[in-house]
């Protein structure tokens, strides 16, 4: 048992593995971080250019929203390690908990938005 | 006797396994497979999502109502800002778009994205015990965050000079509350980064505390993600 403690206490993380958080799994390399950063910068540049094209309505808004969601997913998935954590950990339970919380939050906002819209438009 | 020895060995093996599966600083892992600290931090970020979701929703609803009243020429709304200021441009364009300096805000967005890169590189460096690069990237991230805050102060001052304040109408209140709350979060993140830097300088930020840096990183990236939403929803979509 003493040996077991000694092994556990001096268990240092491998350079390419993430040893904190109770699980050992690979995280992106620095080169991958730079690539994601480059994609984020390019997407931001396209967003800004798109907003100056003089488009209106869905032609303006939809691409901007799509690019915003892609940027959101890249930061959350790669920089925040969510994509890698979800692959490595107790996937089903985490996915259900995360997904249901996200769905609930979305539903709450839809209801609040609808309530305010109806109130502003005088429907009730 | 053999059974007792086997049970003892099982107990020792279980104890050993417990230690191996613990996070270095996060304690026992949860049934999700994450450490307690990380799971708690994700729950905190979940509550932050609700906060910013509410602020963004409030902004959108307030802006729609404000523009409707401005276009209708409601004197109670139009009279909230001095003549010859942004209000005339709001009425003419039927949006709040004229107040924004998109190239400047794009630069701010770039600065914040760059800071997120600095944060992941700091975490990567601390994970492999590279103290020098940990300090370099923590300092870079904190400086870029400060630059972003400086830009926000400049922007707020410009809006104030053009007649839009926190209290003069619904739109001003919603805009300054949303972007101000974000700025406060960035400032909180900078303080965390400076604390990490001091820990590193005192030799207390080693590879076995990589999770501490990762948690601060989660907060920093969350702030970045919120800005991704604010930049598109508030600044780019009229």
C-alpha cells in the first residue's frame, strides 16, 4: 500500500496528456491551437466584411449567425477542451446532462422571448 | 487467512486506484468522469450562461422597443438625448448601427481571440512544467485582456460624448449593462491571471497544478465566447 501511495503521489502528467481532472486523455497540440486561432481570425474577418456588403434581412443575418455558431463551437470544443472531455469521460451521462440543461435553457429563453414579444405587440 | 489476505490486497488495490483516478487538485472524480473542481466550475459557467443569456435577451428586446419608439417619434424617448447627437441618426437609419465603430470593435475582437490563444498556450506550458513559457503566456494574456478593457473604456467614453449614457433611455441602460458586465468579467479574469502569474513567480505553479490554470482558462474562454456572441448580435446585426 505504501508503494501504491508512492506511485500515486509522484504521478506526474505526461507532456501530451492531461492528467488533471481525474482522467488522462490527449488535448490538442500547440500547433492545433494556432490553427484554430487562425480559423477564428479568418471567420471574424469574413463576418466584418459581410456586414459591410450592404445586405439586408436573412441574407445578412443568417451567414453571420452561422459563422458566430462555428466560432462558438471552436472555442468551446477546442480551447475549452469540451470536445475532448466529452470523448474521454463518462460520455452518455455527461452528454445527457449537458444536452438536457442546454435544451432547458433554450426553452426558457424561447418562452421569455415569446412572452415579451406578445407583451410588446399587445397580444396580451 | 487466505481470504483475509486477498481482501487486504483488494483494499490496497482499490485505495491505489482511488489515488490514480483523483485529479491532482480536484479531489475525487465524479460519476461524469470529471474532477469535482472542474464539474463545479462548469456548473458555475452554466449559471453565467443564464446571466448573459438574460442580458442579451434584454438588450435585443430593449433595442427593438427603443427603435420602434424613435421611428414613431415618441417625445418621451426622442427627448432623452440632446439634439444633433446620435438620436437623429437612429431615427434616419431606423437602427442603432450608426453609433458603432465596427473596424475598431473588430480589432478588439481580434485582441480577445489572441488572448484566448495565449491562455491555452499557458496551460499547455504549465502542463509540461515549462515555467518560462507559462509566465510569458500568462503575461501576454493579461496584457491583451487589459488592452481589450482599454478599448472598451475608449468606446464608452465616445458614446458618452455623443449623448448616450447609462441612464438616459432604455437602450443605453441595456447596452451599457450588457457590455459593462462583460467588461467586469474580463477584469475579473485579468485579476485571476495576475494571481496565477504571482503563484508562478513564487514557484507554486507546477505541472501538478495544471488544473488550476485550466479552470482559469475555462473562465477566460467563456468570456471570449460571450464576446463572440455580443460582437455578432450587438455590433454586426443591425
